[in-house]
C-alpha cells in the first residue's frame, strides 16, 4: 500500500538536541570531579535516569532532577548549595537553548508534504517540546503534533487509529531505533532510520537492516526518496 502518512521525530531528527545534553554532562562531571571520576559519574547518572524515568519521564527537567539526586549520592551529601544551584542552571540552559534545525530540514518537509500527510511525534516534557516546536517555525507543515510519554507500539496504534490510517500506510522517520523504528515495524508500518552523530545510551537498540519495510539513510535529505521506495510494491522502485 502507498504511504499516506509520514511521521517524523523531532529531537536529533529535525533539530539538534543530544549534543546539548553531552555538553551539560561534561560540565557536570567537572563540577563533581573533586569527589568522583568522570566514568563513575556517567554510569551513576545513567542509572539514576533509568530509575527515574517512570516518575519524571523524558526531558531536561527529569535530567536536572537526576543530576541533583546523583550528585548528592556520589558526594555523600557533601555537595554544597552553590553547586546545586549550578546544576539547576545547567538544566535551565538546556530548556532555553535556541532551536537549531539540521541542514535541509525545511526543504525536505516541504517536499514530503507535497505527497503525504505529515505528523510530528515526539516524547518528553510537554512545555519544553511545545516551545521547541513553536520556535522551530515548522509547526504549520504538520497535520498532527503528538507529544507523548513513550513511543511504543500501543502509542503508535492509538495515534494511527485516531487518524484513520492503517499501519501499512504509515512510515516513521527518526534517529532512534528503539523509539522511532522498531515499534513501527512491529506494528506493520515502515521506517526510515536517519542516525544522528550521537545517541543517548537508553535509546540504543539493534535493528534488522534486512527488514523489507526499513530504509537506512545518512541524511534527512534522502528521506523523500526512501519513503517513495517504501511505498512501492515490495519496497522497490518501478523500472
């Protein structure tokens, strides 16, 4: 079946995101250096984030709370109020960082919109994601914007049902195999994987590169052609 609806991830698919967290984590490690080695800090913070996901969800606010909790634990409660204030400032800087679109994103969305219905589907803090979408200048190209707590099969199925689109008519474009690709393939949809230069540890997952409903690309510029091919019978171009 032809691809009717194309979904796009936001962070690290349309605009830069993970890099801001990496810079923040480097500064955080420097802050805690008097107490703990960098590798131990990274491992402890990741474990705290993993444990807190069910409480705080994804995004900069949960990340900031996890940094504070980890700092208190790693320093045995010795960390002072000034350093805690610095950690809070780190979080605020992520929340207020200007939106920086990846190259060619606006042109690619215009091209996709000429042939398909478009949906933006992202997860994270509602207020932060809404502000980034507004600042991006891209909101008007999307028929639907979905900000969800988790991107799994159930979430995709609910959204597709509300839009009256069959999974076979849906293709998701994103940088995360775990969130953007695997659930959609399991549901019967198609996926276009466009890796970002770095991926958060908790978004790592294996992908079946031979899957007939999957295309791997190196740049968002290649997305329209990848979607076109996936819409052809057997996912191959007509002669």
